[in-house]
C-alpha cells in the first residue's frame, strides 16, 4: 500500500522539477529585481519538468517489467 514504487517515483520527479524551477525562477527574479513575477513562473515551469520526469520514470519502469518477463 505505502511502498508503491509508481507513486513514489512520480512524486520524486515532481519534487525535483519544482525545486529546480523555483531556484531558477528565484535567481532570475533576484537579477531582474522582480522576484514576485519570476518565482511563480519558475514554479510553473518546474511543475511541467516534474511531470515530464515522472512520466519518463513510469515508461522506464514499464520497460523494465517487460524485459523481466522475457
């Protein structure tokens, strides 16, 4: 129940993407003196990156399962 690898891998991908996006958005915002604008933009981009990472993890997990069955 709690040890489901599929749920854990998707949450890790989302967390990593959000952290990267938020840090990039904060860096751009501090350089341009407009953190209020760039933090949410960075967070949004990071969430999109997290979705891509989580789907990539799910695809590789399915490939691994297929290879084990053969």
